[in-house]
C-alpha cells in the first residue's frame, strides 16, 4: 500500500524501512507523508509495542532530504513541510519506543530522523553528518537542537559548521549512538533490544519516554514535577498491579498495556 516505505511486523516489534535504496533512501515529501501515515496506523495497533526504523539496502540508512526536491521550494512550503508534516515530528510524538537501526550513511535529514528516535543502534559501517552547510543551507529537521542536546554544543557546532562525516566509533564515543555492532549483527542486536523493551509495560514505557524527553525541554523543577505526575498515573494501571504481584510471586509479569 506504500511506495516508498515498507512496514513489517515481527511479534510485538514493527519495522518501518525507508525503501529507496537506489537514492540512498533520501527523504522525499512522499516518504514523509507515507511515514506519517504508517506511524498513525502503528500508534493505534496494540499488537505493536516497539518500532524500529531503518533504511533499505546495505549502503545507507538515509542520505538526507532528497536534494532534487529542493528546487522550486519556497520558504513557506519548506516551513510547512518541515514543521507540520514531517516524519521527524511524528516520530517525536510517537507514544511507543522507537529505535533507529542505522545501517550506513546517516546524513542530514537522515541523522535528524535517527535523532528523533529514542535509541540509535549503528553498524560499524555507518557514517554520520549534517552536511547542509555544503549546500549553502542549514539543518531544518531538528539537527541543531537534537544534536546539541545529545552531544553537547562543541561537538554539535563542529558537525554543523564543517559538514564533516564522523564514523560509527566516534558517534558512539560522543553519545550520538547508543551501540555499534558489526554490520552482520546489527539487525539481530537491534531486534534483541526491541524485544526486551517490548516485554515491558506499555503505559509505563510511554510515560517514561515523555518524562525523559521533557528533561531537555524544561527546567529541573518543572521536570521533577512532571515526573511525579506521570509516576502517579502508573499507579492507576492494571500493569502496575501485575508488575508488583509478579515480583512478589517470583514470576515473570505479563503486561497488557492497561
Ligand atoms: N538527495 C537526492 N539524491 C541522493 C541523495 C540526496 N540526499 N543522496 C544520494 N542520492 C542519490 C545520488 O544522486 C545517486 O543517484 P543517481 O544514481 O541517480 O545518480 C544515488 O543516490 C547514489 O548516490 P551516489 O552519490 O552515487 O553514491 P556515492 O557512494 O558516490 O556517495 C554520498 C554517497 C552519501 C557521499 C553522496 O550520495 C552524497 O553526498 N549525498 C548527499 C548527502 C547530503 O548532502 N545530504 C543532505 C541533504 S540536505
């Protein structure tokens, strides 16, 4: 039903693949629109507990926004696309954990997409950059903001001002990615992480995500207050009863998302 992406379900894990390998999975407006539509579906699908986002082929995760679409764009259309109708914002507000599985070039809008996800797993062959400066423009999909929050101002400034690529080991060292694996192990390791998270209580996962994201969007007092409010909401769930009962009965909990 989609032309530029595929969606596959493996147990409780869904895998959304950006599927334009001949163009290194560059992001067109159609990719954004189909991605947003797929996320809206997956959001409502209770059988899906965790989402993995990746790129098709062995060469690229996503090599950025599709540069061929820049011609003819106006400030108004770009603002509308990047702010209101982007995949970045749909990922940011997605209520379930999202893992970027970065299997190659992760550039520009690709890096911004990976950073909108909650966790980033990369292959040793992955390469990262914000090369917009080389096109005479700048990041527009969250690059200056999310990168700075993830790696700090100095590292972010260097990537944004030079456009230089960094390798996977460097990305791991500066905190841009969580883990790096040999290319042939990336999928298995990402699935292992996704399946582990998929066994946790869905409402507690959603609220935990919200609380962690709020940390870099608020001051400490507001963040602590929000955390307590979200923590208290967990006490209204059946999964809290189940988690506590399972601990006391020395068995594995079976969380239902209620
Ligand atoms: N937008 C549109 N098309 C892109 C693209 C992008 N961001 N990135 C790659 N492609 C296309 C290439 O034009 C090429 O298409 P073609 O076969 O029809 O000519 C195809 O994908 C393969 O890329 P190619 O450049 O031949 O591969 P390479 O191995 O020589 O180089 C890169 C790989 C990633 C270094 C190079 O493609 C590149 O610099 N891409 C642009 C990255 C960028 O600036 N992204 C930010 C945009 S804001």
